[in-house]
């Protein structure tokens, strides 16, 4: 689509796995031409990262989900000839993204200072696990490991449980979003000053930023590590009844609610007897009483009482149930991608709307090196013109 906000911009994606490629994917969704620079032998390691044996035309289905709509150019950055071609390509680019460990691109000759000399208008995005300095800079920047180090795993689950990480790569996706924000900010500045810039993000900073509400409480509270609730824990700093509860036929979430009003609606005076001032100090006792009441009836019974009264609550759905809801249908979040070989797979669409339009791209990820001749050939043609 030529009328999308980033149409006409060229992005070079040197990244592998998730955070960097997802950032480049979002730029592609917004109209940029994204050229993935890959090793000739095997390409992005994620091409072979198969989950549940799901493949699409030989490549990992996961690989296609965050590399759809891109081009692929192969180049061995250790070969002077290939590196020279890549340097010429950098001169034509607007954005460059990589997630090599700190120091690797500098050794190759593609660190920010070297690239800035080639193309002062280029916005250079670098993703790392723990930043470019410090004792952890060479640790592997992997989502689960950063969740473990950052304390996030001790916020999930109930008191008495071991550490519980999230069931998805939360920090990779958050870091990708932060990289896109920084890149777009530098592109706006470039439109004013003509100057590119360096955008650096890391998974650990994303972890701290994502937990800023709870971490701020920790920094200003002498009690140390927050205690998770004995049951229904959802946020260790939220008072009762905030949490997830079992019902007679499933589970439901209950957010902030005045105890007196909740006691009235649940026909349980014992809840009101605690008093609102005790909502945090005696939260485990209160939540135990709430849990006992909610367990006596099906989820719909309680929703029919609480929702009309304005209390914030919701059923806890699994994916089959969620995908069958009218809310899911109204969002229309699924699209089909197709490879050049004709293989189809369902995936999610871009979550951003532009000018009221949903953004979809039905083109799957490229075959390794599919665009090498065309992209490098265009540089030769441009040089001769």
C-alpha cells in the first residue's frame, strides 16, 4: 500500500529471533520496505525454530509470524565483497536494526559511528539483553532469562508458589514496541533537522519499565519484596478483592470493588464487616471469604449480578472460548498469509489502524535470499544511471 505512513522508507533488518524482527515487522506493517539481511548458510536461526512441528513451506511457522511481508538478502558479513555490497545498501536506507551482542557490529565495521559516516540521515536501532555496558552485557538476552533476573517471576502466582514466568515472550514484544517508538521519534526529528540517530533498547530496561507501577512501590516501601496474595494473586500491591477466583464451573476475575457494595451484591455481610480500611491489611482473609462465596455458583450467575451493578469483573477464558466470543469477532484480528509456493497459514494482523483502516499483509516471510539479486542489482543500476 503506497499511502501508508512509512511508505517510501527502507529498513534493513539484521536481527534474529524476536525483538528486533518484531520491531521491523511493525515498520513493515506501517508501509516501510523491510529488507532482511541473512547469513547465506541457514539465514535467521529462527527459520529452524519449529514449535509443535508447525512449518510453512519448510520454514518455522513462528518465523513467518514476525517476518511476513519482508524481503530477504543473503550476505556473509565476514566476506569483504559482501560487506561492501551491504555498505552500499546502507547508504540507501532510512533505518537499520540489529540485535547482535554489544561490540559485534563494531568488530564487523558496522557499528553506529561507522554507519553514521556512510549515511548521516540513517536511524540506527540496536537491541540487547542488558545494555551495552555493565557486567551483564555479554549474557544471553533471552526473554525467560531476563524475567528470571528482573524479579518478574516473583510477581506471578500465589504466595507459597515458586516463581512463575509469563507463558509468552512478553519482554521481547515490549522491547520491540519501545524500539519502534524510538525509531519513529528519530524519524520525526530527521524530518526537521535532517539528522539521523541512535536508538538503543534492551530487554532488562523493558522489564523494569513494564513493572514501573509495582517497582515504584517497592522503591518507596521499606518492607522489601512484595508478598503475593495467598490466593487469586493478580497484583501484590492491589487490595482485596482484586484477583482471580474459582467459581462453580470455571474462574472469574474481580478488579477493584468497594467491600460494602460487594458484600451487598454477594449477600455476604461478613465481607463488609472487615471494613474498607482493612482491604489491604487483611486482604488474604477477605479474599478467602470472597472465594468461598464465588465458588458456590457458576460464573454467569455472578456476572449477571455484578456487571449490571457496575463492578469490574470478567470470566477467565481459554483461547477456544475467547476466539468464539463476539468481542473477538468484532476486532477481526486474524489474517491469512501465503507463501510464494501457495501454502497458507493463519496469524494475527497488525493491531494498529491508520485512517480507520485495518492493516493487513497477506505475504508470508521470504525464502532465504529471494531478493538478493534484485536488491543488489538495483544498486548497480542506480550507480550506472
